């Protein structure tokens, strides 16, 4: 069993994406890895290794961006579904309360 990872996977992915995006931009490419590493508080050599691995796997800024766009679309769809379900549940709760109040009123009128 290997040593535990020092950095969470989410941080690794974010740092790699940011570095790849910076490297793809000619205006920001010089010193990109060191700059991103300092911004996120990771060791620059760790980030450099993550970027090399991503590049070896064929990832670049556009593929990382496409993955992020796909994930965003998935989350937006899920959000719409949850909002729709929430609306349905709210409406059912209101209907249930109305029925309960109507029954209670009818009992009070009959008793009166």
C-alpha cells in the first residue's frame, strides 16, 4: 500500500486544468506552473508532474474544458430535475394542507 495522497483529487484536477489553460495561452504560458502552484498552495514539482501526466494522456486545455462543460451540463440538468421535483412536492404539500383545513372546518361547522 502506497503513502496517502497529500492533495485531494479535486485540487489536483483543478490545478492541472488551470496550468493547462495557462500553458495554452501564449501571454500566460511563461512561468505558468510556478504561478498556479503558488496560487493554489501546491508544490510546483507536484503540479509539473500532474501536467506532464495529463499531457501524456492526451489532455490539453480544450479537452479539460470539454470535460468541464459536460459536467456543467450534467449538473444543470440535475438541477432542473430537482427544482421540478421540489415544485411538485411544494404543490402536493399545499394541496394536503388545504384538504386538512377543509375537513377541520367541516367538522367545526357540523359541531356548531
